[in-house]
C-alpha cells in the first residue's frame, strides 16, 4: 500500500451531469448513517461471473467475525494476506521464523477452496529491523534474502499459487527507489539483484506465477516505462517474471482515459496483469463534513464498473485477477491513512453489498 494518486479533477458541469446519469443507473436508498441500503435482489456473485480471479486482502485478526469470513467465502475466489505474509511479519531473526499467522491465512484458503496470492517477498518497507541493523555486505545480504525467499516459498509450495516477488522499486519518475531502500544501498545493480530474487522463488516452486507489483503504474508513464524496460531485460536474461500488478489505489475522480491507456500499455508486455490492491477513495477532499450519499455511491459504482470494463478489454490470456485491498469499509487502511470518513470498498460496515459491488459486477462480461 502506498500513496494515493494525485488525480486530475474533471470539470464541475461534467460532474453534475454525470451524477444525474449515474443515479439513474445505480439507484439506491440512503440509510440513517448516510450510507446506502442495497436492493433486495442481488444480480449475481463476483467470483461466479468473473472468468479470472476475484481476490480480497484479508487478515487473521478478523477471522473471529463470522460475517467477515462468510463474505470472503461467498464472494471471492482468491485471497492475499494484507500484512501477515510480508517479510517483517515472518522473519523474526536470522535463524527464526514466525509462521503462525501466515499458516492461518493459507489454511483458511485451503479449507474453503480459495487460491492464495502471496504478498510480498521483497519490499523495501518490510525488511526487519534486525536485518537492517546488521548492515550486511552484498554477498551476505543476498545469501540471507535467498534463504528467506526459498524457505518461505518452499513452505507454501503447492498452496500459494502466485507471489509478488518484488514490490515498489521505482519512483513515479522512473528512477529506482533509493530512500530507505536497503537493496539500493547495497547493490551496484539493484535490478540484477531483484531478477535473482525471481530466480530463487522459481527454484523453490517452479509452478508458482511470479509478479512484480507497484502503485500508480497506469498513471505514471515514466514508472511504467521503467517497469517495461525491466521486463524486457528479464525476458532477455531468462528471468521468470510472469506478471505485473498495479495496486489501483485510486479515486472517483482519477482520469479514466489515463487509466485505460496505461492498462493497455501494461498489457503490451504480454505478461499477466493483476489489479492487485483495488480501492476507490470517495472523500477526495478529506473533508470532515463528507457524507457518503446515494450520489457519491453512484460515482464510486461507475468507477468500479469502468475498471472492470477496461480490464475485460485486455487479452483474455493476460487477465490474472482483480483484488480489492480489504473486504468492507469497516476495516480499511484508508480510514487511518487517508481520512476517518472514507468508504472505499465493495461492502459497507455491516458487510452489505454497496453500489460499488454492483458496479464491478456490471463491468464483467
């Protein structure tokens, strides 16, 4: 998870006209808290309509909530650990691992017929403090990371179908991330190191599909160009990169044409495409007076529908999955990171389907 894009605002007249049209398409009633009450009839279930994975980021702290787990099982075909399969959560020392929560995620998925997308093996923010303090030279650094990757991927071989091997290594301007990045500080050729990480994961599980994941990929053309250049290098060097993920932490006023153009450009690589951490901000001004009205719900629904439509438009063989970053507005990272009055997901705080759910469903073929 990372910074939300600085989206381009659309003209006010267009907003008013669009809102009226959307209200006709996504009519709903307001409840007492300014949210929406979904229609009595559900038009379908996401995982049953989609010809690709429909995922959600989950966390074990919510497993005691029976409505939460029932919602995941009913609507989603794939899960991603929101935090509990990151390096910092698992690698407690150079010789010790904490598997409990990661095991619970995988067991929950296995018991309920859900696929697991592993997130994430190498991310600059999730190197444990003990590792950073050790200040290893490049040889020891790589040996330790190789051991971690192969220990983790081997443990879940055959149970985790895909992995984000590397996460967020580029700035929006296409340069390599250098600030607070242990890899950049250690290696003369960071891209070469990251490529070897893919090889180590592939050695541990040759059947797993391996992804590079980042944010604002469809919006930041220089970042996207850098990712494509890396993908070309990896292809030429035989590095097993199978797909690219764009997190899609976007807003209701994110420019839609930019999203479409960027997604098509991602697909030009021929790799699998993953919308990997989807949520749509509605309180774009971070206002204390914001109310999630029927009009706001309709705008959000239209954005979700559009995203599904542009994803459906890429070649069928490249559609890996659409994953939302969380399940309901009751537990979303954005109420801490963005604003307490934020409602970015498909289900409301009571796990009722929002108009956003209908929008995403409508966008599927």
